[in-house]
């Protein structure tokens, strides 16, 4: 990328304060095309989304399970988070068993068998 990710996030947030959402987005897309960073748009817009969730008092939560879980368990997990939180659920067979929860890309609860095996054989 031509500019650091945080610069793009800050620029978009500032544009959003000064213009309508539609104008801010279209102007921002033009900026990305002009700088040649349109190819990184997914990464940039994900970072913007994370910032907006955090500013609203929510958290960006990633829940990985070793295998597919039932709808009932999925709903129970979803209810553990606030309505302001953005929860993404995915399957990661490398965990062997259990689950890993990451909050805002920093805090992590790793109750996977793979993590326990790694600790055991260190």
C-alpha cells in the first residue's frame, strides 16, 4: 500500500464527519483508485469497519471452532456477545478440537486441543 492502513482509516472517518455517507464512500473509492490501493480495498474497508464497531462501543470477535457446530450452539455463542459486537464464526481444523476466541485481534481465549498439546510438548 502507498500509505499506512491507519492513515486510510483516519481519512475515511474524517470524511464521514464532513459529508454524507454516500459522498464519503464514493470520494474514498476515487482516492483508492488514484493512489493505486484499490486492490487493498477489502483490507482497508475491514479496518474501517473495525474502527466503527469500536467507536460504537462494540468489539470485533473472531470465534474459530475445530469443526462445524450445531445451530443451537451457534445461537448460544452469539448470545454471549453484545448487539454492538461484530462476531465472525469460522472452522479451523488445525485446532484439532475445541475453540479459540479472539477479541479485537488482541485478547485471546484458546481452549483448543492443539494449544494444549503445544503447551504440553514445549
